[in-house]
C-alpha cells in the first residue's frame, strides 16, 4: 500500500520520474487517477493542499475582480485534497443532448463530441459521485418522486425534471472526494499522491511541442522537479489558466495560447433568487419540489423545471433549471389577482399556495469574460489572476422568455399562475448568487482557432499535455458540472491507456 506523501518531507532538489503526472487532486484529478489504478502506468498525483483546509494555502488563490460583482477568486474553490467537492452542494444532473450541439442562436456553441460519447461513462461517474441508482428523467414522474404528484404543465416548453444528490457513507451529504477516496488512492500500487506540492511552471522543450518537466515547490521552501511522459492539468477553470499563461518561457503568450484563447470564455451558472412568484391553485406542491426527497432505493431527488430542446430551438433560449425555493405570502393586490384569475379559469383557488422561484441559468459564451495575469504575485512568485466578469442583458432576456412560457403553461393547465419579479437588469442582479462552477477557460474544439484543447482534451499543438475538468466545456448547460466533468475525465482515462500503451 502506498501513502499520501507530504512533499515537504522530500529532499530538496529531488527529481521524480513518472509515466503520467496529474496536476490537481479535485474531482477530475482523483477520478482520473482512480480510472488508471491497477494499470501498468506509473501515476503521480500532485495536490497543492493537504487533507485539511489551510488558510495560508487557500490564499494562493487570491486575485482581482472587475465588472459584475462576483465571488472573490479565493472563495469559490478549495485548495486541498478533494478540491471543490469539499464544499459542493451535491447536485447532479446529466447534461442534455442539445447542450453539446452547435446552436445558431448561441454564439461560439458546439462541442466536438456529442452526449453519446459520454453515455458509456455516466454509470461509473454516478458511482463515483455516489448519487444512487441512475433515475433522473428515465422513469415515470410519479415513480421518480416517490410521494405526491408533479405539477401539471399541459405540454409546452418546460417540464418537471430531476436532480439527484451525492450521498456519502454514513448519510453525510455530499461525497467529499478527498475523504472518500483516500484509501483507494493509497491501495493503488501504481499511484503516488503527493500533497503540498505546488506546480510553479510547466517547462517545454525548445520546439514548444512537448512538456519536458514540471517545476514544483512547497510553501516551506523545498523545490523539486518532475519529469513525466504525459501530463494532465486538472486544477479547475481558474488555476489551469494561471499555470498555462505563467509558463511562458518558451511560448511567450503562454502554453496553448497561440490564438489568445486561454482564460477567455470564463463562465459560471448565475443563480438569481426570487425571480418569480408561482401560485399553485390546488394547494401545497409535492414536497420534492422544495426539498430533497429520499426514495426507497436510496436515491435522493429534487424536482426542477427544465426547458425542452424543442422550446430552446423555437424560442432561442438557453438552458435553465428553475426551482421552488420557499413559501411566500401575497399582498392584497396579489391575492385579488389570484381570485380573479381562478374565477376566470373556473377553478377553486381557496387552498392556493404561493412560492418563490429561483433558477440556475446557462450563460452565453463570451470571449471578453476572461481571466488574465495581474501584476501581483503569490507566495511562490506566480502572478495572480484578474477576472473580468460580465453578464449580458440578453442572458436575462432569454430566461425571462422561459418564465413567460412557464406562466403560460400554468394557466393553460389551470394549475396556477406566475408573476415575474425581475424586469430590469438591477432586479436580476439584486438577488444574484453563483454556482461557483468555473467553466470554459480552456475550451474544447476540433479547430485550434476556436479552442485550447481537442475532443480528447489534448492541448492543440502539444504532444503530451492534456486538460481535464469543466474548463474544457465550450458551452455550459444549466446542469451542475461535477457529474459531467467526471464522466468526461473517465473518457480521458480510457484514451490515455491507449495512447500511453
């Protein structure tokens, strides 16, 4: 059995040789390592942090922000083994087939692979995130829900879809990859996890087409070198950018940045709160709309209102997942509107209940929403990053069209009504939250002029450098990324077994 090795205990100026080095011990890095466990490949997993949170290590993520108010760069991710799974919400949902398509109303959209390429890997990804049996939208709604009835929407642009939730042993929600898979990493004889190991530079050969070595340092002053055959960068949608741009001794604009794309197209899922008020004429909604529902087979589900592919195409909207947040009380004008509408529809609304509606949105890809190197440096001398955060009025306008359709469906089915609460940009931004899903900054494309990596995650122009994780997403979906990035990473694992054989 191997162990979790503390890089601070290594002799200074050590050189480590390996077949594959994985930079980053978050869900992508750990999933990739586990997919290669037991293979003939010698794998070194480098994690900047330790097993537990350390403020000094976390401070390495600090950077600057401009534009739309966003979370500080050192607040939305954790620099420790397990990465973002140490504070994720456990939401899981596979991306829809349309999310991978080139959509003429979504600039810069389109993946070089389809959802079909990921489908063989979803069962293994579902097991790693511990979200129970694969249900989602595959069974009938009532069977999915386990209790109560779905809200009738009479066909149209939105339907009741489902999240499943990661559930760790001991009924702890959700699965933290660092804790959950420590022993698996230790048991794999071909995997060496190295903690407190910060990659400070990716060093290329003089032709700029091959990684020759990595410079690695600890915060205690140790320095060592890794010489790998292949490298996978799996540090997340922010730190991947910093390492590529800062490694500019051979390629002056940074590795993979020959077309000025590294760091561009940054995205997250905006989560505006209280976007609308939903009235259910028949009384309380089934509990699975507002809270997680545990089913007898162990799955933990929650309902959400999703857009159909047909509606996205005809209405030219992006993906969204609208959720019931909490009960609210109407004012006198609102109560009068409910009574008047119910009388006009010929329904009994004497037991009506009212709820606040929230949402997870898909942003349009925007090349000017980007990360760049800033003048300040961190404790190891790496330049910090600056984020220019943007969200277009059209992003809100598209989602507003989705809410209008939901309101239409509620009235058409005589199930309820909807009041939209956000009308101006300020209304949307007032209660804005974010998913802390860092997406798109090393986007995937078959065309080097449109992306940083190809359909297998290989950096264009490089022979042995790959990128894993949601930074390669060229468009984003409204579905939470973890399940999907794990499936994509498992696909990369199979690819590496072939090319490194």
